[in-house]
């Protein structure tokens, strides 16, 4: 039997889905960084640090999004609008906002009053 036609477990399907979306997002981020390097022709250490944070965080957050999508979904729900619980979306958006803050932060430990050490 053809390996593509045989049944797969739910775990394998979700793992493949997370890998696919991780790859799509990582390629998109890499293309954006490559375009920025071509336009600027200058690479700073801050740029490289941001690129590393983004390229490492994208697969992690794809896995988190897949897991929260699985936990927050009830496929047996008759009403389509109630099939996905909104609280899991809010949890993901909270985590994504913390990730965005990590990308845009100027230092690891900001001091009170806006100064950074």
C-alpha cells in the first residue's frame, strides 16, 4: 500500500501540521531577513540577535499554537462558532505578545524609568 494512502494516527497528523506551519513561518521570516540584508547591506549585532530570536521562536510558537488548537477545539460541537474556545486564543495571544516584547526589548532586564542596564 502507498505510504501516503495508509491511515495515520492523530498524533502524527498534528506533528506534521506543526512542522509544516513552522517551516512556512521560518521560510517567511528568513526571506524577510534576507531582503533586509540586501536592502541595508549592513548587518549589526542587534539585527543578528533579533534574527536568532525570531528564527528560534517561530517553530516553538507553531508548536504552542497547534497544542492550544487541539486543547481548545471540540469537533463534536454542533454550533460552529462554539467549536473553538476563545480562551485558548486569548492565551496564545498573551504568549505571542510576550514573544513580541522579547523581540523589541532593548535589554534583558529593563530598569524602572526606562533606562536599561
